[in-house]
C-alpha cells in the first residue's frame, strides 16, 4: 500500500474560451489518483467538508479505487480557482481550510501495510495542518520510503524564507524529492535549480528531480546526474501535469521494488540507467496529462501504448 497525505480541493477552471469547469483536485490527491490509475494500491489521507464539493471528492476517490480513511468534517471543502491563459498555463486563487488534528496519534492505523508515504504542496506549508503532517512523516520515517514535492504556492505562502524553512524540514526526512525549476528559483533565487537540487541531495535525499517544462526533467543521485527530453505533445492545459509526473515517478520506483525503509540503502545506490527510465516514464505521464483538460492522469494501459 502507498499512502498520500495532503490537501484535496475543487478546481474551478476559468478561461476566456470556455465556460467554467469543475474538477476534483489538490496536488496530493491527484498523486494518489495517479498512482491508482497506474495500478498501485494507494490511499489518500486528507480533509474535506460535509458538503456538495466534499461529496464530489468522495465520488472521485471511489471512482478511482482510492480508499480515504478520514471522515468529512464541518468546515467547507477547499476551493482553488484556476485561471487559464491563452497558452493553457494556470494561475490559482485559493479558499482553504487545512487541519488534521490528532494525525500522528493515528499513525499505526493509517500506515498499516504502507511501504511509501508521499506528501507535499499546501499540506506541508499551511498551518495548522502542516505541523500535523510533519509529525506524521517524522514518526513514519523509520518505517517507510518518504517522498516529497514542495509544489510551492506563493499566492498562499508569500514568505519565501518561511517556505524554504518548511521545505527543508521535509527534505531532511525525504528519500525522493521532486520540485519544479520555478519552485526552486522562488525558494533559492541566488542559485540555479540544479545547484539547489544538489544541496538537497547533500541534505539526505537519495534522488532529487527537477521538472523544467519543455526542457524535460533533470535529476541527481549519488551515482551522478541525468536528464531526458520532454515528449512532444499538444498542450490543452497544464493542470495536474506535475502531479501526474510525481505519481508516475513513484510508480516507477515501486516497479523497481525500491520502496520500503528496508530498501533505503539500495535506493541510495540507484544507478543512472534506473533513474533515466524513471524520468522517461514520468515525463510520458505528464505529456499525456497536458494533452487533455484538467488533472486527468493516465492509466497503466495508456502508458503501455506506443507514443
């Protein structure tokens, strides 16, 4: 079992060329769905309200065979309004509630059978829930592979120094980290994204991956550095592309049987051929996602078709 902890929300997608669309979203939730579609049993731990949007979340998770052990609460389900530019790029405004009280106390029940725990995005930055997530990840670290994607949201967490400190707390616990070049440029404006990734590797991660849009992903591990080209595709929008990349990256890691705390040393010895294959697989998943509307990650069957 793979466990993803973090926010879910409703994406209200607005553009100049179409009527408003509604999608169940949130970076960690998208990763959980992406993993399930790729054939990996994954559960989602997050909050949502006892309201119409919350019922959309529940239905979406059920439709994708993703268990969700946390019951709805009395606060509204969070909302992100995504505004698309003519090229399909998205900017966001948020109405958020993020708290998961008593999370660490439920560690044994929530993580029973889990080999990999993924988190990131708003869940690791926004109080009070970020403290609950950090406590759970700290408690889980001796038991599972930990993966992290900061997926920074400067419109929510405006203080880059605070966000940098939060990110570094999770990087210190993580085995695999994925960040966009935009994330790293915002967190560390005085150095290149690649140099920031190298610093995070030195901080303890086994693998750090940097996504770079049309330039394709780049990664560093103890064996060296590698990059692959981005597959050619027609872009409808970029909503959920990074989450599909993250899910496929983790799916490839599991396919290599490198998940689980007992394989931590083996993961640190990952070789460049293995890492190249992971990047190619993840880049293909992202390319499929941007070719269609919304956060709609590919299935394992789609990934197996010729490009």
